[in-house]
């Protein structure tokens, strides 16, 4: 299997310093699966190309295995770029991936014009998957499907592509993209995948994975579809970057718009301000997630009764850790509780609160369940004030990394325009005896509105369920 990486930036042979491999010398490295060869087909001041050729020993792959299976000997592993090529990348270019260059310390931070060619890459999701995973990272991608048999076109295409990419970036970033995404495209590994693979993924993707719009897909595929490991990886990403799961927390505005603080911070501050305005003493956070809002409310002594609700036990466990429930002083511990429940079912434990919060929750409800949601929250729980925030789908065009027609998070069942959100909110308020006010969250773009929209429902005086 073969991979080539070329620089066309002036003084192109600086690539040799970055890779710690001299252009005038071919080198070989023994691996558990065979031998990796590194050589330079071209090395001039205007273009320098390095090739990584992995010569796989198919017998070594199965040596020590019990039993005989033809599939162990007849397969694509010696020919198609997969997890074995990623292992070779990590072994041969380890220092380059780490961004170290003792001889030229300034070079690793320099962005170069790079071209990558992988003649045969397994791509289980087809050419679209290669574009979906690489393009948000700044690559221009050409992924041409390879026919099953050129002599038999009626058989159609295989799941392999001829992958070519170009982009301007650090060499360390380019190598880390390949190290993670080549096995992710294959959605398989040639070795047992355990918890240590999560550590590898997070180390390799430290600079870019948290901000990738398809990070959940990458984690799942890189970890060979082991959902428990993928969940662990995503949990650790969220804990380390402090970002919400949706793309608006990591995307960047258009170049002519000033950078703004995290939308998650804007959203949290906006909700806290409305809770304070409501003069609430008791607050229920419906869909509390890992407890960011609750931790802020708990620090404010004016709130003497707090309840965090989530349908996912895993989220409640994370919230308990964030809030340090097991070590809280007794007086603070009495003010807060966490329970598992759903916003689409009536639950007497959710009644009697001054203010309820649904922060980025409603878009996770299946549209046919919105009626049940309304009855459970507005009719049964029925707080005096209810705060609902949700993405404004019109604003999605301001995020270059978000593919047209896609929602901000894979679990969003829908995303509303401002008009759709207001129509829904007015109808619910009329049916349930509330008034409603709308507020933007984040900069209010004159063309497409704010990134997040908020509705503040206030129960009308004398209104009953």
C-alpha cells in the first residue's frame, strides 16, 4: 500500500527536516505487519514528494492464530490503505506528528501547500464519506471510486477510492488527519480495539477533532464501531474542550465578522439572566446534560431548590461529577437533586417549580412527540416561567464547516427557522395560557438572525391547566 505527501511551497525540501527523513536516502522500518519503506521520488526547491510504501507480510498477520481461515490469507490488507498504513505513519513519522523539529524549531508551525495521494483507500461510505471527513479540515478532496472489475463495468464500483487531496496546513496536522481518518474511512482495524485506542484517538486529534462537525462519526468508525469506546471518547472530548455538542460552539464566523466568545457561553449567560429576572426560588433544568447550568445556579444562594433532569443516566453521572454531589456540604446538597425522566412523559416530580429551562433540548424531540412534550411540560409540570432555546437553522450558512442541508448535531431531529419557532411558540402559549417573548442569543446577524433563538414563556395570571 502506498501514500505520497508532497510540498509545493518554496524551499520545498524543508519537508525532509519536518519528517526527519533525508531526501537523498531511502530508509526501511520493520513493523509487526511487514516493512515500511520511505523514499523521495522528487526533491527540488519547488516540489518535494515523500512516499511511504508499506510492504505487508500476510503470513505475519496470522502467525500464532489458531485454526485456518482462507479469509486470513486472501484479503485486501496488503494492497489497500487501512489501519496498517496508519500504524506505519505513526511509527515512521512519530516526531513529525508530534510537531517537533530540533534542527529547525520554527518549521513545525509553518503552513505548507500540501498534496496527498492514496491510490487505494477503503471507503465504506463511498466517495462522499471521504469528502465529509476531510473537507471540514481544509482539504480539497477528489475521491474517485475504483471499479470492481474494469472489464466488467456492470458490476459497479468497489468500496475503494483513488484519494487525492490538497490543502495548506501544518505537516503535523496533515499527518494526524491521515492517521485518524484513513482507518475511520475503513471502519475497521487489523488488531483488537480496546480503551487504549481512545487515548490514541484523542492524542492524534487533539488540535482538530473537538471542532469537527462529524466527530461522533469519526470516533465510532475509528474505534471499529464499538459504541462504548466511542461514547467514552466523546465524553472526554466534551470534558476537555468545555464545548456543547453542536457545531455552533466550534465553528468560526465569516472572515469579515469579528470572533465572538463561545456560543455556549452566550447561551448560558442569557439563560442565567432570564432565570434571575423571573425572581425564581426554584428551578428545574429539563435536559440538564452534564450540569453546566446547575453548577452556576448552585453557586447562587437565591435558588433554594434545584432539580436536574435528563433521560440519559450517563449524562446524570457526568452532572453528579461536575457538581461534586458526593462531597457537597449538607446545606448545599439539600438544595439540589438529579433524576432520570423524559420531557415527553408526565412526571409529578417536575411540578411546583417557579422556572423551567429547556436549553437546546426541543430539537432532540421527534416531531410526532411534540404534542406529548407540550402536555408534559406546559400542561403538567407547568412552571410559572419556561425558557426554551434552540438553534436558528437560518444561521447555519454562517458556518463554513457545516455541509449545506445538514443540522448542527447528528441527534437533532429538526432545526427551526425563526418564523417556524415563533409559530410553534405562539400556538403553544395560546393553548396553555402563557404569554411568550423572543430574544436572540449571540450576535444578531441582519440577514440570517442569531445563532440561537430563545422563547421566554410566562404563565398568564389566573391561568389554569
